[in-house]
C-alpha cells in the first residue's frame, strides 16, 4: 500500500490533473503527469468499469500500486500522476504491466535512471 503522502485522492485534484496535464499513452495504460508546486509525488489510479467487475478492478489497482511503490525512487519529485487503465490490461501479467508503467514514465520525462 502506498503511504498517504503519495496518494492522490480528492476528486478536485483528479480534475486538475486531467484538465491541465498532457497525456502519454500505450495500448494498455494512459499516464497524466502534471508538475505540482511541492516537492512530493502524488499518484492516483483510475480503472474503468469496462475492465471488469469490482474484484478485477481492485486486482489491477493493487498491482499498479505495488509497481509504483517499488519504483518510487525512480520517479522525479514534484509531480501529480494519474494512471488510467484501458480494457486490454487484463491480457497482461505483472512484469508486462510493470514494463508498460516504466515505459510511460520514461516517455513522459518523469523517470530518473
């Protein structure tokens, strides 16, 4: 589980990111990175009902949280991020999902090597 300081939770915060961030996408995921005024990282996850029932959505949300938690040291501070899933995400295993997340973070310029 991500610590509270790393979570993006309020609807207003989600809307700000959606409104002003430039999205980066792959076949399975969409990433919305937005620079914030602080020096922390906040991450939110959005999984559509099209992906599946609640247990399937929660399963992928847990996987994404773990992937992000393991890679927090590689994400530039000072960003609000939203990771949105697309329907074909159910085809991916853990490692493929992790590769997709890293790819999007690199593509958006938020990844630090």
